């Protein structure tokens, strides 16, 4: 596994005023660890994550299974050996009130859930406060929380803190956690534009 996935904390920043989603993921000390750029005019979501902005070394591939799907499933693939890392599947109708995703293993078996902090806050965000109330997601396994994805309050840019410190034994594959953060940032970018 690439060394970029060894850390416990990251910061994702989505570039403002770009035609496509451009995401930079920083590690401790603000060093750029990962870079992603969505492809334009794709009917089926296809996101690639690279080791830097030159985009010469692809590390992850996040691919939607179908063109249009209210409960979209996204395969997360390690680009070095084309091995599936896991799947992130949006809970269709349940996500209307409060964003919720299933986290699946390599055999498409549920291992956890990624969900917005609370129904009350989710409703406030959707119908009243919008981006004035930053989003917070918990990634939960049956035996507890393994990641926290917390949006920073910033009127001019989208920034997401990715925290795996509550999972020191790496029960959650960091590649799957990073892919979840990129998907959340990409979808939030489409919803807010």
C-alpha cells in the first residue's frame, strides 16, 4: 500500500471556481499527499486519485456501477494491482433526510455505515442554513466509530477534516476512508452548484 495511506489525519480541500471537482488531500505538516480531479461530461462517475498534481501515479479509482442510480454504489479499486478495496453505497431514500452510506467489504458484505451527524442538523442544513452549518459524518463499524469526517466552516471553500485517530488498529482501510471523503466532497460540490 502506498505511504500516503499511513496517516491518522488528513485535510481535504476542494478547489473553488474549477469546471470539474479538484481535490487536494494534505497530511500532517500540510504536505500534499493525494490529488484528484473529476472527469468532465462523464455519465457514470469516474474519480481517480493520484499521488500528486502531475497525475502520473494513479493510486485509487472510484467508479460508479451504473449511470443513474438513486442508491448508487461506488467500487473503490487500488490502481496498483486493480484489487477492489471495498464499496460505498448510498442509501437512496434514507439519504434524503440525512445522508447515509453503507460501507461494504471486497465481497459486497456490509461492514459499516457512514452517516451524517443527526437528522435535526441535516434538516437544518437542507432547508434553512445550508453551508452555514458545516456537515459532520461518522463512519461506524458495529463495535464503534472508526472515522470522523468533519467539514470546516468556511464560506469560500470546502474543507473536510478526515480523522482516523479513533481507529489505531486500522480496522477501516484508509483507502476506503479517503474514497468516502472524496465522494462526499464531489457530491456536495454538485449539490451546492
